[in-house]
C-alpha cells in the first residue's frame, strides 16, 4: 500500500504538466505565512518501543489557515490531527489504529516584517484528547504558549518554532503532560521552486526527563496540475535521541500539501 502511495506521487510530480512558483515555495518555509495550505504528512517509524520490535505509521493532517484581523495583524491557525496505526510498541500491546491527540496552535503575527526583516508570531497552543484508544493518546487536556521567529534573506530561511504544554484536566490515572517542543529549521529555496530543509522536531518530557530528537533532511517541490497547486516533500529522519518507548535510528517522511494561494 505504502509503495503504491509513493509511486502515485512520483508519477504525478514528474509526468504531469507542471509550472513552478518560487514565491509559494518560499512562503511554505514560513510557518506563519499568509497562505492557506493543507498538508498530509506521512511518517513511517520502525524499531519502536523498549524491545525495538514495534512499527508505527502516522498521518498528520495539518491545515494552516491565516485570518486577517486588521490591516496590521494576522491570526494563523495551525492544527495537527494525527491518524495512527501501530503494532507491538511494547510486548503484548497488540495493534492500534485510530486518531491521536490534536494539537491546535494560534499565532498572532504582524503582516509586515520588522525593520530587520524578522517575522514572528506568538499565541496559545492547546492539547485536545481526541485519541480513540488509550495507547494513541494522553487522555489529557492541555494548554500553554507557543511562538515562532524567522528571517528570510534571499533564498535562505532560518528560524525556530517552540511551544510548551501543561495538562490541566483529564483522567487522573494517566501521566500528566509537561512537555517542551522546539523546532529549529533551515531552508534553501531555488528559483525553480525546489526547497531543501534541515530541521529537528525535538520534544522534552519533563515528567519522564527524556528527549525525543528526530532530525529531518527534506526535499520539496511546488507544482501545479490543472488549476490546483501542490507541494510534495520527502526525506529521511534520524533519531539522534529518543526515549525507550520511542522509535530508534531511521524513519521516513512523505508530505503531500494542497495549496490555496490568493488570486493575483
């Protein structure tokens, strides 16, 4: 199934009539750009769990919707809804398929960059217990602050996104959520709308005192088929550090993004 899925996107990318938009590619390197996008981010991990015998597939549905508040400010809504399938993440755990917990971020971001060319946004982040099985979610409600700062200069984008979530309600029998997420990123955009990105998506669990540090190298291309614009992105990730219950060594990401740019 996964092989057919990947083959479909390769055929779509290299055989369909395409045109490039370097400006859209650069906007996609900015998490708070004024651009509606709907990524379908596919992640494959092996060697999951304390015995390294598990496997996990996660499809993150991640709509990004900018809302103009006034002439100076945007509100950027970023949602992450995971659809997960995993097996034997620890001995005797069996298989689980369903929804994970939703993370909803809201960034208040100026429409114009600072005098130094810096783009930023701050706001709240929420953890919603949408997990359909106990092993797919925390069964906790959570909230905290989030922020992003970046600078785009020529073909380069450098920046970082971070948040911290504390749980405040949910099942008493479940472990409290107290986690910090940090995502530094560096991207290079070419004139023909290719993007090369190096980033980490690091999480520190203050309850367990453990890091999870996947490092990604991703290659992306913006293209249009008919009237619809897309980006396809793919690349490996390496777990520089992970908890005993996490994935080990190498994984892979394939991201399919639908773009809805404003009419020119």
